C-alpha cells in the first residue's frame, strides 16, 4: 500500500510566506537606496531568491520531518539576518533623507541690560532705547520686528562693535540687541564685560539662504569641498565663528585627496564686505561668506560644503569606536589629556581636545591646524575601513543632525557605489597655509586691534597650485 503523504502544517506555510515577504522587502529597500553597483545588486537578488527557494522547499516538503526541522532552523536564522539588514537599510534611508541643502541659517539673539539696572524682562524696556550693530546679521531686521510686536522701543544703530559696547556701558542705551556670535567676540576681547551685563530676553531666528553648490559628477569629476568647524555645541545651523577651515580636494579618477588647512586667524578680505578680517569671523555672516572668501583667496571654485561643530566630532568619533590619529609631538592638552608622538587611539572627547589644543605648542595655531588635518585623515581612514560595517548603524545615528551639507543624496549614493565597486586605495596628502603674527583692525571688531596671521603668499600660491594639479589629473 502506498505511503500516505504528511499534511503540511499552517505554521510552515506561514513561515514560507513570511520569508518571501522579508526577502522581497530587503531587495526592494536595496533597490530604493541605490548604493549597490548593478552587478552587485543582481548577484544579491539571485542569492537571496535562491536561499528563499531552498529553505521554502525544505519546510514545505511532505516527506521527512527531519528536513522540515533543518529547514525551519535555517529559515529562522535567514529571516533574522534579513531583519538586521532591513534595520541597516531603514537607518540609511533616514540618514539620506536629511542630506541636501538646508535653506536657512539660525541666528541667536540676546537683549542685554546693565547688571545693576532694574530691567528684568522685555516689557521693562517699553519706550526705552536699544542699541544694535547695523552690519552684523542678515536677520537683524526680523529680530527688531519680533521685539516690536511686544514693546515699543527706539532702536539706535552703530557700525562699530567697540562703540556699541562703550555707549552701552556709558548708559547711552538702555539695552543692546546683539547676535550671540558677536557677543562672544566682545566677551573674549574684554574679560570684564561679562560681569557688566545680564541677559533678559533671548530668541532665535531662521534666516533664508541660497544654495551655492557648483554641482559636478563626483564619481568622475574632481571637486572641492569646504569643511567648516564652528566653535559651538548644539545646533549646527547656528551662525558662529568658523574655527576649522579646510578645503578637501577629491579626484575620484586618480583616487587622490588633498586636505588644505587654513588658520582661523588668517587675515583675509571678507567676501561681500570688501574689508579685512580674520577668516574665522567669516562664519558669523554664514557659511556662504566663508566659502566665497576662500574661493577668492585660493582662486578656486568650491563645489560643496560640510559644516560641523564640537558636538559633531565627539559623536562621530565615538560612533566609529574611536580613531587612531597621528601627532607630530608629545604633549598634554589644556583638558589634561596626554598624547604621545606617533599614533594615538582617541575617543570623542580626547579627539576634540586634540584638534582644539594650541597653547601646548610653540607654533600655536599652526600646529593646531596640522592636528585638525590629521584628525580628518584619521576619520577618513576609519570610515573606509572594513570595520565600518560593525559601526554602521551607530555612525548614522551620530551623524543625525550633526552636520549640514549641500551635497545631494544622489551624489553621495553614486559615490558610495563607486567605492564599493572599485574599492580604491586613496592617497591622502595634507598641506597648510602659513603666515606671520601681527595685530590689526578687523571688520567685525572695529576700533580695537586683534591678533591676526598675515598670509605668507608663497604658501597660498603653493596651495592653489597643488589644488589645481589634483583637479586636473586624469
């Protein structure tokens, strides 16, 4: 008599259907993200479909409980693996959605009154005088309008930050309205000023900006990207001084990267202002001013920018599981961290201390600039290493809201596909601009001479030449 075939339990049918759905979802998300080269995606499709068919046949067989048991175990392991991949994919989609030009910058304002005054809140300034700097911020008009919705006040403007401070201390104004990056300038130049005032009202404004990207095919054409590191924690959209200024030149054909570092105190002509100032102060007027200023200085076009702050560096380094950064000198930072000559394994806080330190070196800011370039190189090396796979999800979480760029999603995904397809070894070179110490008047802090670095034209010309060489190489 013929053997009776076993009846397939609903559980195994459900398992087969679930496995098919998860397989389709995984492949669909890969297709949507579009970071795999065509041949890689095709191989992945064949492999996953093949695994799905084999495991389904095992669990749906009508003969052999042993085969079904093996198929069940393999199917569950297979689905768990795919679920982990889906989590990676969803994190990637969330990250990529946030890429691209952000059409605003954030200006943060404070209303100051003298500490010994009776003013305690905004309403106390009804029918009083408020001083402000007419040239400093694009959103000043909006800031005044916001205040005028609540009180009636007389605004008096000056074009000199020293005059504004002195008139305030002489009680020529009842209050001053100032953007916080300018307030930081006053506090650093006059250590006693912070003891003279109190803040009675604070607010932020988002000011519209324009996209300044010069788009190219970054998988085929060489390009320049400006990296700006602002001297704040918290929101990256805030305008602030740019303490880290680098132009990274990337040639995807020759696989060469040139990192050109420019000291924060470089005495340059601010774009759109036609006046001399420190490069770091350009960030006060928005990243577009920093970009245009460096384009004029180096006689180049900057295609894209990336803007980060202190919080960004800490989070990114920690998400990568730390990085190995090279130090030319042995030194102890002001934060108490020790670094040996040679390679140092650092976490986020130690990395930030490394790139900020300058007082430990006889060359001061010059050495700090070199250390900043070394940190960028360390981050690049860790990001393109195979170990990134295990840090992938945490890295994307760390990058969330940690930087601003006008590089588009499609550009980045195409670049990732190129990296996966070719797996090139990148040749990274660092150079720095140099200059001589000096003191001079600056556009942003008129009336008082500040420390500046007078550019060494030979190093500027050398940087321009090297950048253009990398751009032209094929």
